[in-house]
C-alpha cells in the first residue's frame, strides 16, 4: 500500500539531502520561526516541516496542485487529519514494543517477532479502514480519495480474517510440521513447512481413534545436543516462512511510517493556519505558473515570520509586478524593505511546498531554485574582510544557479565604498538577468539603483519604502524612482533627540550638523 499524500507517484523522504544553501535560506528568511509555528516543540514535526520547506526549492506545478488540493481538505477536516496522524503514531509505538524478534539470526525468533508486530498492527489497519470509510465523503482531493479507496480495497474483511487465520496457524499449537527428503549421506534436503492436517474430528474422537503408523522419537529431558539438532531442523523448515512474514511485518510498519511522515506535513500546515488565524492574518492558496514565465502579483502580502515573532497583525503590501524580471527596492532606512524581501522569499518557498501563503491573493512563477545573498554582521571567525566574504558567498551561489532561479539580495556589496560596491552589484545583476534569473535587490547604493533606472532595464520594477513628510515610516512599498538619500537623518534625530539644546538640523540637505558648545568656550 502507498500513501502518496505528498507526491502523486512516489513517497516522501524526510531524510533526503537538503540543498547546499539550506543554512543561508534558513537564516536569511528566518525559517526557524516558521518551523516553530508549524511544529512547536515536536522534533519529528520540525524535521518534516524543515524537509518539506527546503526540498521545495525545486518543485513542479503538478506536485504543488496535488498538495494544495489535499491541504484544502485538511483545513476543512482538521480533527480527522489529527486523528489519523495519532493513529499512525500509536501503531508505530506498538511496533516498537513488540518487534523483539527482528534483528536476530534465528528463524523461529524472527517468526515470533514478526507475528507480534502483525498481530498488533492488523487491528490498527482495521481501525484505519473504518475511519477512512466514515470520513471519505468529506474529502474531495484526488490524493485523499485514492488513499481511502486503497484502504477499503486492500484491507477488506476477508483479507483481515485470512491474515488472522494465518497468524493462528503459525503459532504452532500442535507442533511444527516439516517434510524433507533424504539426500546424499542421509542428510535432509528440501525442508518444507506443512500445514497441519484437519481431519474434521473433535478432540475426543482424536484421542480414541487409532493413530496412523509412524516412526517417532522422544527426546530425553537432558539431551542438549539433541535439542539443538531438533531446533536446527525446525529452523530449516520455517526459514522461508519467517523471512516472508518479516517482510510482511516491515511492509505494514513502513506503511504506517510513511503515513505518519506525510500526514505530519498537513498537521504542520494546520498548526500554522491556526497560529495566523489568532493574529487575524489572512492566508491564500497561490496561483502558480511555469518557471519559464515571469509573474509576481499579490494583494496584502505580509512577512509571516515577522507576524509570528511579533505576535500581532503587521503591515502588508500590494504589488502588481506582472512579468518583471528585476525588482529594485530602495528608500528610507527601517522602512520595511528587508521585511518585504523576506515576505517574497517565504511566500515563494511556502508556495512551492504546496502550502498557502501569507496574503489575501498571491500568484507567481515557479522558480528552479531560491537563493539569498544578505549582508552579514561582523564575525570574529572571518578569515578575510567582509567584502571578500561577500564575493566568496556570491561565487558559491553562482556555482549552484540554473536558469529561472530566484535570487534575493539584501544590501549586498555594501561593505566597500559606494563606487566599487555599485559597480560589482551592477555587473552581477546584469549577468544574472542575461542568464534568465529573476532578481529582487534591496539596496542603499544610489549609484547602482540610479544607473539601472536611467538605462532603462527591460522588465524592471522600482519600489521605494514610503516615508511621510514628517519622517514617519508606513512600511508600505510604492513604485518610485530611487532617491539619493535613505533618510538616515531621521534615525539620527530619533536616536540622539536633536530637539535638545546645542543640536540643529539642516533640512535642505537632509543631513545633520552637530554644533557643540563647550561651557568653557564662547564659539561653536
């Protein structure tokens, strides 16, 4: 039996290798905050959530549509999904307690261990089928329907009864019946386990009936060698049956293992939806177009990780970027640029995971890879300068890039002077665009942004963090030409409280001039 709730035609592997840039994606997009909301303190749910998110950097439209349909049903039937998930956990816990025989080298031990596993898991299979039959009408997604139909077909009452009958026979209450032939040197060959004959007589008739002619040998009580030889004969007879039963036990256990892993993803999504619902934040199932197209349109997009971290509703943005291949984001310091960039990356990775996104509406093209290049703070472990470190990280990204990838830059190449940083940023951006990449770039480097704006670059969009005349940040991004200032003076006034005596501002230059008047001096 197959689960196939994550993929239409293959299993979900939570141990699959993560992308080479997994650490940067996790740090730059603050995915740990997202994973925490999805999984809480449950380590298994955390593993599943992390694997699903990071493996989505290379996804396909069919898989996204498959998961979206299943997730829609899951959000409508949260109690059922959690009940099925808990059932899979209970089944695996029972398997751990009873699977003492597997791992040993003796067929009889393997047989008994496998029987214990099947004996405890068959009732769970029966319970699973019963739940599936009861709730099937509530689910419309093809993935759910296929799973429920498989359970109903493969776990029929006749099948369950047959399994239980075989388990009863394999308990060997009347001994082990084995046939063999004498081979060369009177050695036994062709050992075959036989089903005990049922003559239809009751127990009393069997006692008084004449026994068929046979040869028998009663093993003396203290004959250890004889007991060992007899045990070896029994092992030869049941070897094939023990191996087959062990495979059956593993098959059933692996089904519950896959069921748990794939249901865990939808449990994580349910948890996240409930957390965002408490903050009164909207969610939307995104529209997805193929990677060769360019689309980026959304209404009410917000930074999910920031909302979860702050525990309240935050400012959102509405942009219609249409077929833009380059988005340059400039404007006031602390105006919401980095949060907006993160909202783009998180929404992309959630979309490609088959999840909902944090927005009222959202549509974008699939990306053949997601990469981030963010400004790093000072690190005492660095072996070279910050600018050199930025270039090394960029080189590592280039080695992994493929056409139709999405690259997010946040104040990159700002660790050197304006001229050099702008030139490097311009050359890299041009190269990425020529190679078919899609680029979002948050920058304070006016020379870089203005040069691109003045060309102009085809299919480019220029956004600017909004600042009101009094210096207030709305955290909204509007379409606008890059400005030469990032309004750092606003922050300076806020930090140093320039209303105090001895400090004045030159508003025409939007810069701050400090005039220090020592008490002992008469001049500035």
